[in-house]
C-alpha cells in the first residue's frame, strides 16, 4: 500500500522539484509548491513513478496450479494532491484536501496485472466556540478501485473488478478545563461498500464509535486516560481504553508507562474475498503494556522501550492443509519486545542506531508466529564535507519462519546501502544512492524475490 500525504500550506512560500533515473529502467519525478495568499493557505504536489521492475516470484504451486512467470513485474504510479485552508475572524477555520493516484502493478499469478485508482478527499471544519471549547467536524470519502487482467504475449483479458468506497464522519470537541487540562469528546462513523463482478457474501457494513480522553499535567507528571466504544454492523459492540503516564526525572530524562486495549475487525477482503476469504473470522482483541526511558540532551538521544502485547483471535494469513493461503484466527498470541534507539554526533558524523528484539509467540502451540524476525538492526551514518555529503546504512534482520510448525526457515540477511550528494548552489542538489551494495538475495516471504542491487541518481531543487 502506498500512502501519500498532502503538505500543509504555510506562510512561507516554498517550491520543490526532483527528477531521477535508476535501475530496472526506473524514473521518478515530483513537483510541489506551498504558501499563502492573505489568509488562505495552499499546497499542491504532483509526482510520477515508473519502473520495469524485476521478476517478483519464483515458480510455485498455488490452488492446484503451478505459476511460473519469469518476466519483469513493473509498476507505475501518477499522483496529484491539493490542500487549501482558510481561517476566518469569527473563529471558523476550513481545511479541504484531496489526493488521487492511479497506475498499474504487474505480478505473478492469475490474474497478473492490476490497474488501480486510489482517491481520498476530506473537509475539516473547525470552530472556536468560546475560550475553552473548540469543535471540529470532519467529512471524508475514500475510493479504492481495481481492475485485474490476465496479461500474455497475445494481449490482456479482463479478469475481475473490485471497487471499495468508504465514507467517514467525525465530530470532535476539545474542552480546556484548566491549566494543562484537556477533555476530548467525540463520535465517528465509517460506512463501507464494495462493488465487484464477483459475488461477495456481504457488500456493505458500518461502524460507529464514541470516545473520550482526558489529559492533564501536575508538576513533572503528565497523565492521559481514554476510552472508546465501537458498534460494528458485522460484530458485537466492543469497548477499549488506554492509560498513559509520563514523568520528567530532570530536564534530560523522561520516564513513560502505558497500558491499553485494542480491537481490530476483519476487513471485507479477509471475510469475503472470492476464493480466499474466511467468513468465519472473528475480530481480534489485544492488551498492551509498555515502559520506557529516554535521555535527550543536545544532539544526543538514547531511548529504550519494553512492551508486551497479548492478542486473542489474532488475524494472520497462513497456509491450509493444501498449501493455499487464507486469513485465520490464532487463538492466543503474545508479542514481547525491546526497542533501543541511539542518535548522536561524533567526529562530525551524524550517527543513528536502532535495535529491535522481538518474541512473537503462538501461545497455543508454543511456536513463533510466521514471517516475524526476532532481531532487526539498522545503523546509519551521515556527514557533510562542505558541499559534498556522504553516508550509508547497514540493515540486518534475523531469521524467521514461513510455516506455523517452524520447520521452514527464512534466512536472515544484512545489506549495505550508500548515498552521496553535491550541493550545486543554494537551491540545486545532485544526489545518488546504491541499495544492497553486495547484491544479497533476501526473502521475507518464501518464493518472493528481492530487488537485488539497485542504483538511483537525480537532481533536486528547493527554494528554501
């Protein structure tokens, strides 16, 4: 899934552009501008990406059919976004935004080509009712349209069509009860509808939620308490809540702790996708706890968090007895982990280190959950030499398992990525990247290939 966020307009006019080419006949370009005219803010961006891609998958047998399509699987995406905001003297503010992207994606299988359109639009109305009450009404709609084809040397044949429309409405009220005290009350509603040439067991559903949250600060302490109740057409009403605490030990060190419950209903496709949906899926529920400590002083940051999440009815894709992948519920799962982040400057190098240690366990079988590596590491370094900039990163991941019985191992890997740039003048910059310098073969899912070594070179322009 590709997410594109519109840039918030500002008082300072700014224009940006970039253009580049790379491996696999990849071209990428973008243009953006933002600023204001009087009390009106605006932001506009246009982007385009096209790539021939690489062979995405090795030969595999699925649903009784052997798939062997050793061709390049390309991708292209053209996108445009627009955002306009206006503040009025009477306390009313209006913010409107729209984003649309369309393109096509090739892959291996039947079908093997998808033409897509994704669009989101929203209007955000804010009103300062009085000194202590701010109210917001947000109206939004999103579209996800997909036409799928079987492509061969003789052309392409229509296979299927899936169009999903989602309408969202949210009313939120923030009440300033006193110094460092805010009460938030709100209600939201989402209606989803799917249209397809194949038969879905159900084509519409809705969810209505109500929520409340209280934030306060007392001395060096901060506290947040929240609760939410969701009423989904397809399932029973579910209530969730969260509690978070923070404490500034001194100006540099902060302690945090939180606990919360969660709820995740299966998607339309999880339930009803023809041939691979599972209408017996139940919503997953979770309870998470986390504690952390962070040191932030000057250009040095050290943060460490420990967390534990218990999940009932975890929704996860897994192969059935015939090797066909379906969404299923895992009765009980527990994910515990530790995250460490260090960022500092040494000998004029900007250094960052991220470490994640994970234990994702199926509590029923005692085995590890599939496709979840227990170790993830990233180390990056960046430095400027006058107009020149150089840097790189090492990304490493430990082994994981492809099957729930933990017999098929996906090997761990480590890759080196390099980058360089040259500032031509205040506004123009040349840049280049090489990813996976050692051309390592990596797999995060069995039979799916990685891109291998890739390079990209381009030029960018920025008025700031």
